[in-house]
C-alpha cells in the first residue's frame, strides 16, 4: 500500500491504495471522496484530512498545514497527493509572489519552497518572510547542489535544504523534523525575559541581551550587529545558558541539516559571534568544550 512510484521530478510518490473506480472494501465510507473532481491517490480518509481543517483528520498530531511552492504544476500536484496521503493539509502556490500571498492567508505550519521560479525566486521569498518577522519553517527544494548554494539558501532564511532528485521518505522525514523542532521551540520558548527565557520579550545572560521583538542585540548597552545566521546561533546559546550543546545539536537547530564532519562552518560562525560580542573588550561568554561543542557561561564559571 505504501509502494513508491518514481516520477520524472526526482522523488517517489505513494501508489494509490486502489483504483478510483473500484469500490473495494471501503464501500460507503468512500462516499465523500467520490464525484467529478475526485482523483485517485490518497485514501478517502487522507484526502479528507487534507481538505477539512475542522474535521476528518486521521491524526491531529499529523494534521499540519503545508504550503507547496513550485512553478511546475506536475510537481505541485505530485507533492500535494503524497502529503495528503500522509494526512497533511496542503495549499499550492505557483511562484514567489503567490507564495507570499498564500502564506498570509493560509498561515502554514511549513513551506516547501522551490528556488527558481518566475516573478519572484525562492531566495527572495525566504528573505521577505524573515524580514517580515515570520518564523514559519522553510524547506527549500532545488536542483542547485553546491555547498555555496546551500549556504546561500540557509542564510536567506531557509531552515533546511533538500537537493533534487530526492526520495519521498527523506522529504517526509525532514518535514517531520522541522515540525518537531518548531513545536518544541514554541512550547519551550514562551517566556517574558530573563536568563534562557524566550518569546515576545527578551533573552538575557550576564550583560548580553537579545530583544526578540525588534531582534536587537546589545552587550553592556553596546549595539551588536549580527547577520541572520549569527543571530540564530546566539539565540540558541541564550535559550540554553550553561548547557553544553553538541556540534550536532547546533548544526541541526541553526542550519537544519548535518554538515560533513570535517566542516568548520560552525567554528567560523562562533568566531564571528565572539568577535562581535567581545568587540568592546568584554569577557568571553561562548566557550569551547573540546571534542563536544560549545557552552554559554560566565568566564571562569
């Protein structure tokens, strides 16, 4: 029932449970799915979960809303049917401008975003989403596969980056991981200030402060200008003061995927962060834990 079918677009689709014309054992239960607009693919229950936000979901824990953004109609439809099969609700956008409009109207829990599109490309969409303060997880899907392309996409605001062609199972796993991470952040990051507190207030440690509303960062009253990646990295440290964070934890949370073990990208960004937060001669707060990762703590603590 879950056998995959390879498509020309680089991923495998779930095969239909049964031909649309056969009633099978489902019988009357398939009634709502029948009609002139019905198409084979997801079982009736899964199709209902994709189209009925207030009921008919297979499992409330998987009834997430996903916005699919791609200029290829066949790709959009293939992804829609595969996600509906898994119990996700979906909306479709054909280009970047459409994506921004649908994001505002649909309020998705996650966005699957193509890069090369007419009117507005995916990189611009991601930048505009982040500039507007929207923190919805973004998973970029593109044929661009160089490290430079990945870094550009992640720095533009993507949370993860999947290169075409890909397997559907990997896409679904990455979607689940992003949704889990976002849910955890919402559940555990809703304070009003203080050490390790998150939400609409601020994150504070020693003389370092991050305003989550304005995204301003100060050290002893001195303004600290950070790039998006530096900000996200510091936010993770401030959210887990005095906790040793492994390299794997940081890479997954900040960049959304695993770099090669030999990659020094994390070390480079920590160096940038230290340089900026210590520019006024302040003591170091981000310390290296050799062989493990990093920890935010007072000097000498």
